[in-house]
C-alpha cells in the first residue's frame, strides 16, 4: 500500500512487531553522514552547588532552595514524566522561583540493561535515549548523567540467582555493548549540544552479580571508554564516594582524577559524599582542586546523615557546610601571593 499526505489515518494498517523492531533499529543506527555538531555549551564561570529537588518540587521545596542560598537544582523524572512537555513544565515552575535547572534526569533511560547486556529491545531503548537527548536540548538543558551497569536488572531467561544475569558475560561483550551504545548516542548528543557525564560503577569492583565491571571501575577504563567515544560530548560525572570505594583498583585518587578529566574538558558534575562512617573524604581539598581547574559544572551532596529535625534540616546543614568550604577554597586559591595567611 502506498501512502500519501491525503491517505486517511484510519486506513493505515498497524505495524507488525517485526516492522516496529526494524524501525527502532533504523532510528537507533549511527548516521551514515555525521550530523552537524552544535557548539559545545559554554557554562558561566563558577561552581554550581545544586540541590537534588526530586521530580516535581513544590513551593516549600523551592523556598528552601532560596533560603539556603542556592541558585541551582537537579531534577529527576521517571515513567510517563520523561517527556519534553513535562520537562518544560517543571523547568518553568522552578525558574519562576528564581532558581535555575542544571539537569533533568530520566530514570527510564538512565541505566538500561537492554543496552549494557545486549538484551531484546536494545535498539528501541537506544532510540528512546536519543529522543531524551533531543528533548533536553529543546528544553534548553545541556547536561545529563548516564550509568552503564547491567547487574541487578531483569534478564531474558530465568536466572538461578536473584539479581544476576541468566548467563556469564565476557569483558569483550561488555565493551562491545558500550561501543554499540556510544556510537549511536554520541552523534545525537553532538547534534543536540548535550553533554553526557558517565557515572562510575556503583560500587567499583572487578565483577558484580557475575558481570565484569571493566568499564567505569578504574581511570584506565574511563580512558578507554572516552577514546572509543571520540566525542567532546561524552565525559564524566565523578561520584567521589564511588571513586573512594574503589580504592587502589581505580588507578588514581580523586584529586588526580579531577585534574585529569577537567584538564581535557570532560568533567561536568561532581557528587560529594560526607556521610560519617561511609565514604568520607577531604571535601575541602576536592573543592579547592575544582576551583584551581576552573570547574564550571554542578556539585551535588549525596548520602547525607539524618537529622532529628527532619530531612531539610540535614540538607541545610550539609549544603551550608559545602558553601562555606567552597567560599574558603575560592579565597585560598585567589589569595594574592605573599599576603597574610591566618592560622586555621
């Protein structure tokens, strides 16, 4: 049947499963000719301390952000909320309160086992991710975080162990699956002008749930992945807590990693962890290093301890503490040489 612009919609037959799969594969396939690359985002100078404001911040949430002196939030969506219309709605709501949005995540495409493990539906999921990038761009947003882990997800066949894949995977398969994704994601990110920061494996390990964690459990893995991507739009979301948990297997400490990735303009978001008894580290030295390398991305605080007076009290304490450390770091880095330095 041939269709024209005048063909009545209700006379068009529905697609078969095979036709749908073929169309998803075509949408997800790498372009034969490279699309025009949008200019890389140019962020305003300064470190953006942001609060994780959930999926639909209410007036009291936005009042809280203003009261603790922040200018930025990160948002998250899932399910039916991962649409351009919803992105624009919540962004307008936040901006009406005088607050700016750094990113809007979409849990539907944040960590896709179909992609990382090459399960059925992979091309359709990649096509969904590509559309997400376009929707971010249409909303005026220029950054998103992505995770590439396959453990703890469902599988195509029954597994003997809960949370494990139905069969073992080789390191080559894991790398091939990443390559397949990034060859399709990077061109769309470049065209949309969106930066993708890849989160470390959580937690970094040689293997987890029977899956090799060979990609983002070391600086060597990151270097290889960024080499494969070969794109200025693919970089790093550096979760300092995960990096610390990886210990010596990471191949570099957090400060060295910051300097390495920032020096190549591949570092766009930082997760700070200051939970006593968890992955605590010298947040002042991290913030000072970020100032030294002229980091212009976002910093969020995660895994904060509870407070008797409620979660917002706990957040206010940690965010204010972080702001104070940052102010100290800025003053230290910009202190004129030879000027008086008070004892701490």
